[in-house]
C-alpha cells in the first residue's frame, strides 16, 4: 500500500512534539493551501510531483481543492482533475491525490478507475 501523507491543518516547520516523539515537520515548499484544505498526497503522488518537476502554487491547489469539493457534491469517488497542464487523479472520498501527470506525459495516457473529470 502506498505511503499517504496526511495533512491535519497548519503545521509549523518545527511543531513541538509530545514527550517521546520527534518534532513534526512539513516537506519543503509544501503549499499552504494543501495544509488548510485537508488534502493529502500519497507517496506515489509526492514522487510524481517531484520527479516530473510539477510545481503548482497555492492558488492552483485552492482550485484543486474546490474541484474535489465539487466532485464530492456530485457523488464522485475517483476523479481526474485537470489544472493548468497537469492531470491529478484524486480519491474524492479520502481527499487524497493519488498521482500526477504533466503535459509532457499526458499523451498516450489512459486513466482508469475514475468516475468523473473536473477541468479547472
């Protein structure tokens, strides 16, 4: 099962830890919008975003979270969200970005197990 990074609200770069625990930190450059909107990134999505140099700013992530909310309101479970030149497959129910594909890798790609698409 892929690693899932859960975002549970604003986290300071060196949040105090409970006794016996290491301090919590966020990934460098991780968008504030993701932390505020309770989206999660799977380990696979994190790898794809880094490996493909996909850089979405806070406004783009806000658009993604709005798209997830819209898909949820229509009963979607797994959605393809297109933002700028990036395709994100998102588990709407779990509010988790599963994978990311940039425009250079979109051609000849087949997205399966989705029940909706949102273009933002």
